[in-house]
C-alpha cells in the first residue's frame, strides 16, 4: 500500500473527515488533502503527531511509518 492510502486508511478507521483529522494532529485541512493525494509528505513533527494519534486511538503506525520512509512526492506530470 502507498503512503497516501495509508494516511487515508488511518483517518477513515477513525471515522474522521480530512478536516477533523487535521484538527486532531494540528495541521491544516489542505495539508491532509495533499498527503492523501500524494502531492506532499509530512515532516517529522507531523509524523510524531500522527504517531501520537495512532497510539491514543489504538491504530497501527508501523506500516504508515514504513510507507512514509519510502514515499516520493509526485512532481507535476513526471513519473
């Protein structure tokens, strides 16, 4: 599974909208939207917030972290 899909899976398992998830981890709605569309990658601070969210909600974090480490952000139309 890819990083964007993992973020979306964690959010949906928590029954949260992108806005609600963004509020919980302290980022903007547009930031979560860019993560889920593969146009951006969270920085270390955001990943720590996601990890804390996962721990608080008994959600798996390890797969997300592994996908984050291996994820390359889409750059325009280049592939």
